[in-house]
C-alpha cells in the first residue's frame, strides 16, 4: 500500500484526487488506489512492473526513484498469491487494483 500511495502522490498535482477503496467477495479481497493524475500509455502498462523501468514522464520529472517500487509491490503481492493490475480512468487517471485470496494459507 505504501508503494502505491507513494506513486499516487508523486504523479498527482495540486487539485488532483487520490482515492483508496477496499471490498471483499466470498473468495477475494480487492484494494484499489486511484488517482486523477496523468494516464499511463498502453506500452508502459505492459512494462510498469518490471524492475528499473521508468516511463519517459518519470525520467523527465523530479519524482526521483529508480523504477523498483512497483516491481517490489508486485513481488510482495504475488508472494501472497495475489495479483496487481493497472487500468485507465476516464477521462484521466489510473487505478491500481490488488486482488488477494481470502483463503490464503
């Protein structure tokens, strides 16, 4: 969660919105972090969870970082038999969704 919140704060500007939500089903727990900052291109979505990958916008800004945060988040989530994905919001923004099994052993 800290990694996703840190990214949301880095890539939103004054006046943008960050929204965190959680819901459960019989089998899964979903956690979502949304922000109304810049969208992520489809090409970048395919690579965003790779270690050391930073999109052009990230490299050109003062956000800092080394492109490890999302790769680490993915590794932690998968170690708990979960999944993480990223989706566009309309008209602008992104949603990171974590899905964890409620029956994790």
